[in-house]
C-alpha cells in the first residue's frame, strides 16, 4: 500500500500549476489539482487573454478613422458592449474547458474547491481529506484595493470584463501596466477616461524615455492623466454616479472606478502560517532555488512567490521544478533579460536593462534612439508615433537593453530577446539586414548614438 494517496497535490490551476501537474503526471507521478475559482487562473480568465481581446476591440475605433484615408467608407459604426462582453465570456469558457481537458487527459485528478494544508502531507478540499508526498502552492495573486472610504464601490480586474453596462465616464486608479492598459481600453471604447496616479509619472521601473513617450501618446488620445493625485474617498450619489474625492480637495464625477493598484499573494486560508511556512513581509512565499519553502514537503511557484508576475515565467518555473524532481539537479531559471509587453496604445515592448538601470549599475552605455511616424500613418494622418531605443554597453559593445513603443511592439521585441540571450553586440545588429518596409528594420539601421 502506498504511503501517500498522491505524489503531488497542486493548489491552484493557473498556468504554473497546470503545467507542473501535467509534467509530473507524464513522469509517472499520481497528481491532484484543486481550484476554487476557474481553470487557467488569472491569465486566462481575468488577465492576459481577455485584456488582449479588449485591447483589440478598443483599437477598432481609431482603425475606422484611419481607414477613411485609404478609401474605406464606414458610416454608422458604433460600439456594443454586450457583444464584446459575451463573446469574451464565450472564449474564456472554451479555454476553461481546454485546461480541464489537458489535466484529465494527463491523468490528473481535479477537485473544484479551495484547498487548505492541515499538515505537511495532508490536504483538505471541501469535505475531503487526502495525503500527499509533496504539496505545490500555485495560487497566484489577487487585486489589492487600499482601505479608503467607499472601497466597496470600486471594480478590479476580477470584475471589469463582465460589467452589466458600459460606463460613460471612468477613473482608473494606479500607475502600473494594468492601469495604463485599461485606461487605453476604456478610452478606445469611447468612455471619457481619467487615470489617477499618486506619483509624478506612471510605469515605474520602465525606461524613462518609454514612460515619457507613452504619457505623451496617451494625452494625444484624450486620456486625462492625473499625476501626483491621491484618491481619499469615493461616494455614491443619488443618481448612481460616483464622486471621487482627492487628497488635494478636488472632486471628480464618474460612473465607474477601476482600481489597478497592484496585486498581493493569494494565500488567505491556505494554512501556510500554521505549518511554519515563511512568508515575506509583502505576503509572498519564501522559496529556495528549487522552489521549496521552509517546510520540506511544501513548494511554491509563480506570482505567489513574488517573482516577475508573467505567465511565461510561471511556466518556466513549473518545468524547472519537475525537472528538479526528476534529476535532483538545481532548478535553473535565468530571470535576466525577460521580455515583456504592455498592451497600451501604442504598445510597449521591452527586454534587458533600462538606461537608468544600466547607469545606476555603473555600466558605461551608449544610447541609440529613433522616433518616427509609422508608414501607415503618413497616409492616415494619425499623429501616433513610434519610439525605438537601444542601450549598448560601451566597453563590450553588447546590446543590454532594447525598448520600443509602437504598433506590435511585443511581437518585435520577442525576436530582440533572442538576440540579447545570444549575446548580440551592436555590431551584430549593424550587420543584420533589415526587412523593408517595416518598423522593425529600424533596430538594425540606427547608426548615430544620441550620447557617448
């Protein structure tokens, strides 16, 4: 008789949890997964996937305008919120089914419910109790809303995709990529959009030139950016609208407030503290290089550990963890040069060090930049511009940062990430022949540095 009912019990069926469960099952482990909300986790249900679909939807309003210069007549186009909302829900439901099928086909036992850890080798889900050799916590993050009067009146990314009605006036609160993306979405869909951020410029951690450029592009698109702005309270008025009070005494009347002020580790009710699992001050789970917590049988990966909150990172961690269990070798994850995209309008794509990070690290850098109007807009008349930037280590000639704001920036930067991983130098870029006419070719034709 087996010592445990399962070799691995995974709590959370998001990207990392599902990948780890499937790989472990394929290696012959008896695996179970518990999920209390929805298959696929944040990314599939209330994150990357629906957000990208909504970005596509919001871009059509400008596309209709641009198309007129190319001879297309499109009178009477109007946005219908229920169509987008319901089609999105249908697609997410399809993906939920795919994730469940992936687990079923791999032989993973799936439990619908919130799991808790009652001892280092025992899990309780609803009324069931199970023993397991290993436990993997992959419960991701949860939207954070500060304790202010009226916080119960706001929405987060958990609810925004399924709103019953589309608001005419919106305030997005936050300065990270989620806030910036949603401000662009609402503006593109036709809402009078405001963004509130408590500091002087959003997208902290990104290259300063990128941040300034996105700010200017968003202003051109009609988003009201309120920097150094602190929301102090939210009040519901008799007509159903919301009055947002700021610390400076100003007020703003809107129909909806969306908070995108960060995410916290989704660990409530798991029983981690009772088992002696060490948590960081911010609530994330402390793990070693092999994703093991302070309790030998309990592991954690993905957003819940505080590493870059990106789906591909969680997937890479899951594969590295299962390989570690197979081989005993250290789980090797290289967190350097992770590319990322922000689906604001225009998009941001970035990989490597920002100019500020390089200089702060004492690296001598040479900077190359190009700003231009994209070819399609020379006819359309659209004022949107594109920015591209290379950060080069002057001593080694290695390209250590590539940054872009412009259409399809994420698609372009993925290839740049491969180049940086391979150790490409500026000479490598210079010797690469571009594809003409494309925006991407600009990265291999920049010859004159903007400074030394």
